C-alpha cells in the first residue's frame, strides 16, 4: 500500500495488519477481527482473464499471516446465519491463483445472505462492467454504525453497512455504493466527500475537490454481461 491508500480519519485503536496478495490488498483490524477494507486496481486485461476462468469450488481458509488471536477460522461462521462475504470479489481476478486468494478469511466480513447474494453481487457486476472498458480503482469495506454486534461466541464484529467505492477516470465514473447489512436490498450512491463525512474514511485521498464532490455510477446489474 502507498500514500494513495484509504485514510481512516480520527482516533483508532488496536493493531492493524496490511496484507498484500496478487491482485488485491487488505487492512485487517485487531478490534473487529476482520478487514477494514480491500483495495483493487481492475483493468480490462484482468477482466478478460477472469472471463476465461472456469469457476470451481474453493474452500474458505485461514490467513496464517495473521496472529492467531486476530485470525478468523472456518468455524467462526458455522451455523451463524451470516455469509462469509467477500470484500474483493473472486470474479474480479484474472488468474485462478488470484481468485483462490480471495477465499482467505482475511478478505471476508459477516454479510446478510440476502444482501451478499443479491444487491451486493449486483453491484460487483456493475463495477466489473466498468472495468471491462477502463482501469478502475475499487475500495470495498464494512461500516460499523450504531451499537456493536458480533458473531456468536467470537469477537468478529458484524457490519451495519457495506460499501464499494469506485473511481474510473477514463469512464467518468466515481462514487460510493452503500448498502445496509440486513434484509433490505436498497442502496445509495454517495460522492466521495459525502461518504467521508458519513464514515470517517477517505477512500481516495488524492482526488481533486471537484471529483470528490461528483458522483456518477451505474445501477447494479442483475446478471453478467457478455463481452
């Protein structure tokens, strides 16, 4: 990660762990025992590679780069009623090895099954549609607004909301999708500035002021588009 990485504004507590993978990076929090965000740079070449990969079943796995006290396990989500929701989506990546890395539990937060398999998957497809045509910067993460909730018998925090921030200068696309993490599949699109005020996270700290105040993103896609 570099100075272009997202900035968490205000006081923070606990340790943080930056983990870099083939095609994405995450910042994991000791406090939430899960990633605070995943960062991706998606390109048309990457999307072409992803389209050619036959998806196969991959088991979620522990990330042994993390200390054991911060590490989610395959049992953490067992019978919890929550999905193991990717931040960086497996279908974003242009190699089988990179797709397999997306199943590390350091890339996962508890997500409502309805949202994970519904509107958030549709948002992921919309972002891939942009990236098929131009390089696209993506930051995905959880928000923790209101009273904290945790998976049963764990210290893994359950997000109140999920977001996916997008910046594709050639496509003229910028903004942040925000969804609740419950049974309601409605979503909002915020400008980067609006999202920073809501969340205390500056997802794209180097953007000029006029771009930060602008928002233009496509509606979520209910199915993949053939290219």
